[in-house]
C-alpha cells in the first residue's frame, strides 16, 4: 500500500507517518511525485492490511491510503505514475530520447575498445558497452580481461565522454565495477541472483537489469523490485530475448514485453537485439522493431572485426553496419516518439490485468 500525503502536509506529519510504519516493523519508502509526497509501505503486511490502512488513514496530513494490487510495489505505475528518468554524465535514459548503447561484446584490448568507442560515438551512440567479466556458457571460452578491461573502459569514457556500462557477475565484484563503470549491468543468467540484486541496490550507480532468458515479466519486475527496495531507484530494464522452442534465432525477442512493461512500471526499457537474435543480419530489423514498440533505447554489440571477435562473433555489427543501423533507427524513433509521449494511464493497467498474479 502507499500513503498519499496532502499537499499541505507538514514535515512533522510526514515524519509521523514514517514512524508509524517503522513502528509496525515495516519500511517507509517515499517518493516525491509531481504534486505531493507518496510513501510506500514495504514489508510483509499480511493480515494487518485493513487495520493498517485505517490506522495510517487516520494520521494527520494523510489524504488517502491505497493498496498496490501488484506484487511489485516500488516499480509499479500504481505507486509512481510518471516515468523514471535516469541521468548519467550527458546521457538521459527514459525521457523520450533514444538511448543507444553500443560497443563490443568483450573488451579485448585497448585498441579494439578505443576504435569501437570512437566509431560508435561518431555514429550517435550515447553509452559505451563492453564486457570485462564475461558469463560464458563454456568454462573454456574467453572469460574477459577483468579489471584490465575496466581500466580501458574508464579511459574510453574519458576519451569520448560516453558513460560506460559493463556487467557485474557477483556481489564481490560490485565495488570494483562501480569504481570504474557508470552503469552496472546484471546479465540474464543472474536476474534472480538475489544477493547480487541487493548488492547493486546499495551502490550509487544506475543498474541495467537484463530479463532472465526463462523469466516472466512479473519475475523480471520482482527482480527490479529487489534493487529498488534496497535503495537504488535507478533501474533500467533490458529485454534481451527469452528461450522458446525456436532455434533459428539464439532467443526470441519479446517485443510485447516493451509496451507491457511500460504499462506496468515506470522504469525505462531497452532492447538488446544482438543477444536476442544471435545473428548479425537480424539485429537492425529487431532494433527497428524495438524502437517502434516504444523502447527507450537499444543495446547493440559492435566490433571492428566481428569475425575475429573472442565472443559472440556471429552477432556483432561492423562499425559501418552500426552507422547504417543508426540512420534507419533515428527516423523510426522520430516517427513514433509522440505516440508514447503521453504517460500510460494506470487505470488502464488495472483494467487489463488478466493473467498477472495478484498478491
Ligand atoms: C552481455 O550483454 O554482454 C551479455 C552477456 O548479455 P546477456 O546477459 O543478455 O546474455
Ligand atoms: Mn555478448
């Protein structure tokens, strides 16, 4: 549930509500909305719900107390109707602009990263990607350059001005990755690694949470809820394809998830057609598709010589292909932008809730 404070509520009244919540062994989480303060009540409420709603409703300065019908609370549009907008260096994610994250699957050398970084920046990328710690299916495959790659990424940021994003695979890596990178990525294999989610929830860096390849939308949002409820509101969601019976593509990109998540949540959504398709020639059409259904941006893998790449050789774009794809994406984004400019009505979300579990 969340408590909507009256516009005229005093600081003391806001504190009074928070201490009543704390007194119940629950956690208050406040959000300054466009017009008023809203305080979510986080924790296991169980059978106390009705009594607690009436108790909080009777406190000074409280306008209404509203239950949140979803299992995800802080990430729901019910709690926060307006979009989350994330700023990192000069990049803005979720404001209606097109966020373009591009770079190699793995950082392989300083030269490889710099050549890619300069080219993607020149072509219009807004964020540089590059894997340092690589989650590889085979233990015998290239595992990434680790901290050496983090240093190259930080140098590439200084060189281009682009914020950098890279994956963190375990809680013990969070501090070092946060020291060098501007955005932390949680990979598909770790979407439900709750100790990792909690750990990235405690650092002052935005987090991009990839959808688990076997996860439902609800499980994905619950994973985001772990990060936000641990104290980090700056979460970007990334649809990177889910596993289906189809084998021509590496995964199946769930395009419907983009508008669906925009309905359910205020968090920005990025699509990753590189890992979704696994095939270079399918990346641009699926990137166009993602932007057309309202994605806030696209993550793509780009390499100066993809065939010689140490990981994901088949899906990385050449520098020229990335430039060509940008030229296709920009007009599509311009065309659909106004369609998605109006915030989604949370009432419509509730009306169309069939199929999602209620808690
Ligand atoms: C990646 O983006 O480097 C990556 C490994 O992606 P995913 O976790 O989606 O497989
Ligand atoms: Mn990859």
